[in-house]
């Protein structure tokens, strides 16, 4: 589906695919600056969330004695379980909020 949109910069009508990245055929300015800003904001928020929930996983060292490796594996198992639960809750919240 395609439409046309009046360029906010030069006032000419331009071909528009309803895509935030579409630009004016006449002056090359963004046709929908609000959508572009909104998209950037969403992208930034997504990156912030990824950083907040990124966990430093325990690294298994093959040179560790067996008992250290044993406890590290248990710790890693808890970490993975925790991340899974948090991901599930976030998915559930997104589902309920949507
Ligand atoms: Zn223009």
C-alpha cells in the first residue's frame, strides 16, 4: 500500500510508503519526523532493557578442581533458571499489557 504525504519541510507532496525512513522526493528530508523519533526512542529503551537484564554468567574453567567446577555448574544452573524466569515474566507482562 502506498500513499502520499505532504513534506513538513518544503510543503510538496511526496510518495510515501508509510515507512518512517521514507524521505521527501524534493528535499530529502524525513517525511514523518515524529515516527522516526518514536522509533529511535523505542530502540534506545530496548537497548537499556537489554543492558539492565544482562547477567555476567559464571565461566567454567577446565583447570579448576572438580569441586569448583561442580559448584560453578550449580551456580550457572541457577543463573540460567533465573534468566529464564525473568524472560518469561517480561513476556507475560508484555502479553498482558498488550
Ligand atoms: Zn521536502
